[in-house]
C-alpha cells in the first residue's frame, strides 16, 4: 500500500483537501463533558436504536470479539449501553473454535497473525482465479492478436483483460459478503460442490425423530439430526437454475450386496440433507458462497465467464472448438468454489493451531510480546507499519482520525482507565516533530492494542482492494463539509455504508464487523434491525446491493416503524442516477428543483405499494421492465423529497483517501439525493425539500471552492 498524491486514472482537477475530524472530535467531547453540545455533532433528539439480527454474519463474527473489547450485548443504542465486565464466556453452539482472552494485547497480536494468514490465503486464491481464466497452451490457433485474449509470456492467454483480473477478486468477495443473509459453521443443503457427498431424505429424518421433537418448532428452523435414517450418495447435481433443482443419488450400501447394480433416483434439492452436515469454515474475508447461493458457487464469477465466452463467440475468435466453451462458466465457478473451500479450511486450521499453542504455553502470561512488536516509522506526512515482514503505508491524517474513532467507541462504552489512542498518536507525532533528523523521522516499536488493531484493519482492506488501489476499491464518500450539513439539517447520526477508513461519524455500519468494531462499526447495515435513528445511506454502486437495500428500507424497515407513536426514522440516500425524468434530461444533467414526496401517498400509508415490487418474495412482477432502485425509492410513499446534483458540481472523496493526498474527484454521473422517513420523520421534516436544497448548494460551493481548474 503506497501513499501518493492521486489515484492513477483520476483527473487532477482538485487540490489536496484535508479531510477533517470535527464531527468525531465534537462527539467525544460531548460524551466526556456533561451538558456539552456542538452544532457539528449528532444531536440527542433521537438515539440510534438497533439490534443485531440473530444468525446474521455480524452476529456470527462479533461473537468472536474478545469479551474485554467486545459489545456488551447484541442490542445497542447510540449511547448508554452498560459495559460487560465478565471475563468468561461459554462456548456457544456455533461450532467454531473460541478462545476469549482477557489480555487485549495478546488478543490483538493473535488477530494480526490471523490476518497475515488470511492475506496470504487471498493472494493464493487470486492466483488461482487468474489460472482458471487462462487458456492452456495447445488449444490456441489462428491469429493470436485477438483483442479480448491477452497473450502471456508463457504462450497462453486470458479471456479477461488485466484490469478485469485485478478487479475480479474484490468484486467476487464484495458480492459474496453482501449476499450473505445468514452465517453458520455448518450447512446441510446440497450444492454443486457436493458430488460424492452423503445425504439423507428430510422426510425420513423427520419420521425417525421422536414425536415430541416434531412439535417443538417449525420444520424450517430445526437442526436436523440424521439418526438412523437411510443414507445415499450424491451422483449428480443439476445446474440449480432454470427450474432444474434435482439431485441424483444412489443408496449408500456396504457389505456383500454392494457389488450389484444400484438404482439411482432423483430428488428435489430441498428434499435432501447432507449427512453429516458439512463444515463451512466461515471466514470474515474469504468468499463463502455455499450457504447463501443454491448453486454453492459464485454468481459473480459465473457472469464474468459468461460475458467472456460471449465476446469470444461474437468475434469468432479462433480459439479451439467453440463447443468447448459451453461448460466453461460452470467449470470456472466449480474450480473456484473448491479452491475457496480448501483455502478457508487451511486458514481455519492455522487459527486453531495458534490458539492451541497459546494454551500449551500457559496462556497469555507465557506470551513473549517482544517478539510480536509492530514497528511504526513516521516520515513526512505518512507512517509505515511493519509487522512480521508485511509493510503498509498510510497517511498520518488517517491514523489521527482512526484514533478518534477508537476513543469514540470507548466513550460510548464508558470504558474507564484506558489510555486514549489520540493521545498515543499525538505523542508519536510530537516526537517526530522534535526529531534531530533533517527528514523528521521517528521510529518506534509497540504492542499497544490500538496500533495492532490499526495494522490488522489496514491489512484487511489492503488485501481486499489491492496494495496500489488500481481496482475499483472501496466506494467514494461524501465530503466532510457535506456530512456536516446533513448533520445540521437532518440530524444525521450514523453512516449506513462506510468503513473506518472513510467514516466521518462515530457511528457507522461497515463490511467487516470483526476488524471494524474496534473503531466504532455496528456491523453490516443489512444485519441490524433498526427501530430509531437518522442515517446517511451512500451504498456501493452495485446492482445486487442496491436491490437488497431497496427491499430492506421499503419492506423490512420503514413499514414496520410507521405508526403514530414510533420514534423518528430517516434516511438520506445518496446514489449516482442514470434514471432521469424528462425535465432533468432537458436540464442537461444539471439537476432540477427539489421535488417533494407524494403527499397523497404519504397521507395513506396503508395503500398498496407502487409497482408491486415486493409481492412474491421481493421479485419484480412480470409484464414490464424492472424499476431502478433510484426510481423506486423516490416514488415510494416514504419519500419526503428528492433532487438531482450535477455531475460536475458534486465532488466525492476517493475510497482510497487513506493513502491519497488529494482524494477529491467527480464521478461521471449526476447524484440523486433522496430523503425517506417514517410518519414521525415526515411530520418533523415537512420542509425536507428546502433542507435538501441547502445540502445541494453546500455541495456545489464545496466543489467549486476546491477545484483548481475549470472542468
């Protein structure tokens, strides 16, 4: 990870803008001083009230957070949650290896070591991904200058461009993580990866259970135990698409009668259970497609392979027999599914062995932390972190903000006696400034939990998005000045889609609960059930994520919190918009006047939702084109107001701002601002259109102020 001025491929229209931390600082001050307030800090009108959904990925991962640093309960508020001082916890029924360590230093060191193994594993998985998209030597013929097949030095070519190959691992992981609705240590559903596995019939399992157990809970929630039910071997599995969901099995026979022919039968996938259930080796970073996809493989990789084959066919590339490409997408996803499972298992075994060794050596007191020290080297405006051969660079301003986020979490949890991370960091910066070296260098080693967790966090995002940030990277954020404006006019208290690297509020949701929790993350936005609060919602601009967000807001959240006595709930959604109205097109993407929500619909919240998007399990009804998330949100009965910001008047902060001195840039499309709210919020913000206009004016002014040349 290399610090530099701009990300490659981004224009130099904007200067280096300091990303400030005023909101976080004001929040900490408010928590530490009675009766303190600030216009920059989220007010206390409405606390953020939330709970983590049981069985979710966030619940699964936060269960592994050390109890001395972990959440006091799966239910939290914006402030006031009591601290849990119990230093012991029983192993739950998740089937994962648990070791709760009271010593935060040893716990932080162990997590850093885990992350090194995980980073190496992801690198191997990425190499495997490049291999499966290569065409082997010997089947290529004809003109090898074909534009979509890039020849390598070894004489083989890839069906993907170098940029596609760089972006694909992170796209795969992002889609896998955002599709995760449940997390578990084992699975019992049959997938394409289970040829040769042992299964049993669900009906025979039920018949084998005691009757009292049958009536204890719904069938769909039961933890099936095969018992004495007959077992079968999986011989073949359908593609799990286009109505083909069968699994072909044969009886699992041992003994003398096993030598004869055995009749095979086909069953629907939902009629079978893996016996025994297969371990998942659930991982916070590596893709786990088996438990959230009926195929058990990646839809992202499948689509990439389909598009690549389509290019080959359309351009009549002379690459072997074209019929060989019929099974190519399925073969690619199967190979990567097996590879991902094997690599997750190896990482799991390394983590377990590390914890076993700690027990053998006598616990945390026997750990020689001097051997585990992290080296920090402060030079100019950046800092280099080096741990066990791995080096990461990051701007000093990012470390300062992360130290404030760390302290904000401690303030919320009312942790007493802990030294503030911001003080630790300022001490290091002051020592650098007093250095006798002409370059003002300061080098020191430490095992402070803040710095160890900082390294782990940076390594996680570096592993996902690449050391140089050439790929798509984490999505862009609104500028600090705009976040301040949102806090002032809409009382925004929490960011729904952020990371510790770009969060501007002390409360935010993010992709990695296990690493991000220590810097204030509540977990994934899709994993928390909300009952109150005001949120800035700037999601990744990925279709699958947007569709899931639409369902979460319009079906699962706002309707059930829309009664007269409900606490205020409001969402300011920030989206790039390609679905423009005629008046907006005529403005040349400049954005028209703010539009208030549909008053008639707002007055009748019991009416049928427009376009029937969520009847039939959340799928669009047939008979017409699918409605964009942008349009569905702004035409919903919960919309207070919406407007369009011109593309060249709405600057964003680059997702790699932690290593870019000049992180501002403009995206190539206008930005839509949509305000959604429940009944209480709609009454409170009847002037939402006017307030939204002030946000657009502030954004336009900030963009023009930081532009160094004309667009």
